[in-house]
């Protein structure tokens, strides 16, 4: 059940499976906890799945729902609606129970040869998303915003574009064309955003300082450190 309002969200969670995927206006008004509490009051007998991108702020309501007897799973599909079902479909499961138990529980409803479940502790989920979503989105936003301050025209840049620029532009465009309110919430609601922002500031400072000080060895070392990490898959 994909609701279109709090009332529909609550009324839909009465059967074997309830999908808690609130519409944007519910998320923006910080009404997620109330919606979950209302679902708990209905005492649905089936499995309730919430798929919020950021979960820490839902923790207290999820605990209350579980204490009220609900079976609830915190799932995060790491792909959008345009993803082909013939590609790998990764779901992060934010676990409050035993990870294997949660995988089995959700696996009954999501069976596909391409489905891949990655269980993580509930408290660890948002830290991961700070980097997987927060940083990834932020880098696209920064790229686009910096270009607007370049003093150059978009057409000229495109006409002279390098392969690297085109790749970065494609990624930035995909981010910047998304709903800004949703992307704001993904930044703002994450309690680990400060760690991400500090790492970005420190990374920029390291690179700029190396260049400004004509420190080729330092620049090479910084890039080598980054390359080692991103190449370790």
C-alpha cells in the first residue's frame, strides 16, 4: 500500500502487508512519527514496512509500535523508480532484531533473483546514508552551484566539455532535477551530516593548500589516499 496521505497510510496498514511510504507533504511537516503512531494504534496484524531514507528520527515511534505488538521492518531501497528489475536491486535493512531474522521476514515479500539485502544495525543506517546519499547529493549540488558562479555560459562550457566534465555534469544534473525539499530533508534529518560537512571542508582544504603551497608531494599523497579507498571494492 502506497498512501497519499496520513489517513490513507493508516487505513491501508490493516492486512498482511503495510508499506509505510509517506508522501512528500507528510515528510516535510515532520509528521512521520505521528503517522507511525497512528498505524500502531490500528494494530495491523501483518508486516509493516517503512522505507524512509533517513530513519533516526523514527526510532522512538518504531520502538513504540513494536512494543504495541506490531511487526515492523525498516527497509531502504537503494534505487529509484527508474531502476530496471533486471538489474541488481539493493535493499538496506536497518535491523532492530537479529539480521538473519529480518532478512527472512522481508524476503517473504520481496523475492527476485536480483534482490540483494544488506542488513545493518538500525543506529548505523543514517551514518551510512550520510555518505551514500548526503555526500553524493552534496557533491552534485556543489558542482552545479560552483558552475553558476564561474562567470561562463553553460553553452560554452558544454561546447568545450571534456569527458570528465560531461560525466560530472550528468551526475549533477540528475541530482539537481530532483525535488529540492526531499533532498533538503535527506541532509537536514541526518544526525551525522556534521561529520560529512567537516570531511568535505577538510578535503577541499587539503587539496587547495597543497596547490597553493606548490606542494606536489602532498597533492600526490592526498590523491593516492583517495584513490586507494575508492579502488578498494
